[in-house]
């Protein structure tokens, strides 16, 4: 006899519904758990990233402050080495030592393990044996560039006619090379033609306080006419006004007529990873280009600015002479490894005019390699002295903090510009403030002019 299921059909159906509900609940819980786990992992990763970013930023801040202390200590270092420097330079007061060029190695004692090893290789001292040195879990890279080795675009902001002409001549010398012709022959991003003279005059007009148009064609009689500044910026969309005041940052140059991306990449910031290649600045002290720290290309441009233009000097017109000059300066700079080349502007004058003292490095290298550079006829020695300097007072500090955690690497970059013009010597007693109008003494570690965190 066939057996039949004793359970009612309705009970079997209810059991199937319960199973579906359980499976549905488990599915929903699985989705919720997966989403919760994903959100938690994201929050954890974000928290770790913020933690590492903060740690990297403070590592970069430490590098900035240490670099400021290193620059402030330069007079003390120079004083300790003055007897040796006096013998090397063979004349009076020793010039400023560019200690900032070795900031990354010198400050390695306060860095991570690789930085401490670099310091040990430089000094022969085992930094690991010191107390309270080094960073744990973070590190930094620091590069210091003296802004006084660049062409100061804010020269014209003083309203001084001679300063405006000097800036115009320097910019003209910078853009003179025929290899840049293509940059000034086509239309710019606004559909206008801007030749060398127009761009040069636009940079001067942006900063000078008057409403008169500037011309960089100083040999022209029309250059002396005080024509009103053209309404170029009012025709743009959107329109804006000239600043007629000093530039606050290099980025502001993008607002100036003719400063296209190609102009920026060629003259303003040719290599963002190497700020030493930059030829222009807005933060210089304004007392002339530091001939001890300017790169060979900038020294060539400076020499051509100071040279007699009619007739053209071989150094400024002959590519072969220019190549020899760059080779000579590059070799001598590489040989001295940062030591100052010129004690005074007179040394620079003698080098250009071929009157260098026998036994000088320039003469030794020229004789050894048979480098024949024609003497340069200068406009005047006084103009050379006004356009040059042998010390720097304003510095850009580029510090990058780095934190590595597994495969993740976090960076924080700080660009700080520090002014040491009013900085007292380290350890000097504060100057008495005898009058209310007397400004307070500066910070021994310099005053911050510009500060940017990326």
C-alpha cells in the first residue's frame, strides 16, 4: 500500500518561504557587511594618508627651519675659515660662502637613515652615534636657491628710470638669441602678436608705478617718448587692470602680455625639478646679480648686458665664443665646488676684459685647455659694479617631506622665500629700540616673504 506524506501541503510551503527569507536576509547582511568593510577600509586608508601627509608636512617644515639656521650660521662659518680663505683668495675680506648649496648633505644628520649616511660621507662623522638626531618613519629633501643670482623683475617697481632700463636690457639680453625667434613671430593665446620689445615692455609696465608705456628699444629716439600705456588688458575677456606694483609671486607673470606657456617653460621655469635653472625672480634684494652663484648662462647674459653694443662684442655675437665662455665658467665652477669665484666685482671685470691675474683659476684653465676667449669691451666699470654683487640675502628653500609606509609613499612640498637683509648675527644682543619709529630687529633666521605648501 502506497504511503502518503502526512504533513499538510501548506506546512511544506511555509517551510520553503522561511528558507527564502533566510537566504534573502543572509544576502542582505553579506552586502551590508561588504559595504561596511569597504567603507571602513576607505576610512582607514584616508586616515593613514592624512596621518602620513601631516607627518610629511612637518618633516618639510623641519627642513625649512634647519636650512634657515644653516644660512644664518654662514657668517660664523666664514669667520672660522677666514685665515684659509684669505690665503686662497689672496686679498682682503673673504666673500660669502655658499653653504646653502650643500644643505641637503649638511642637514642629513637630522634626516632619515639615508640622509645621515650622506652626512657621514661628507663629514667623516658617524651621525648615528649622536643623541636625538634623525627622523623616524619620515625624511626630507631640501634645496636652497639664492634669489639674488637671478634677474629681479621687481626692479622697475621702484619707479627709478635707470632700474627700468637695466631690467629692460637684461631681459633683452635674455631673449636675444635667434633660437627663440619662433616664440615671438606667431600669435599668442589671446590672438595678438607680441615681439621681444612688446613682452619686455609689458613686464616693466606691469610693475612700474606710472601710466607711461615702457619700451625696451633703448637705442630708438622714440623710446624716450612718454606715451600712455595701451589698453591691451581691457580688450581681453575677462578684462583686468595692470597691477602697477611689485609682483608677489612668479605665478602672477601669467597675467602679463606675451608670457605664454612656451615663454614660461623657456625663461621662467625651464625645469620645475631644478629651480637653479630659473633665470628670473621676484624676490631678489635688488642690489645686483650675485656673480658668485649665478649659473654660467646667466653670467653670459649679464656680460652681454654690460658689454658695448656697437660694435657687437664677439662674446655676444659669436656662438663659438659663447660656447667657450660657458665651458670655461662651468669647468671652474666644477673645480671649486661652490667656493666663491669673485671677491669683488673688479674680479669679474678683469675676467671679462682679459686682465685676470696670472695664476688665477680662469687663466690656468684657459692655458691648460687652450680656450681662447676674446676680451669684452664694457660700457663702464661703474655700471658693472652697480649691476653685480658678491653676496646673497634672499633665498628660496624648497623642502619635500617624504613618508614611506609599505608600497605607499606620501609627499609634502614647501616653498619658502626667506629674507636675511635685516637679520642680526646669531647670538648678537638685540638692538635697543630708542625711538618708536625704529623698526624692530629682524629674525636671525630671516623673515618669511613667501610660503606655499603643496
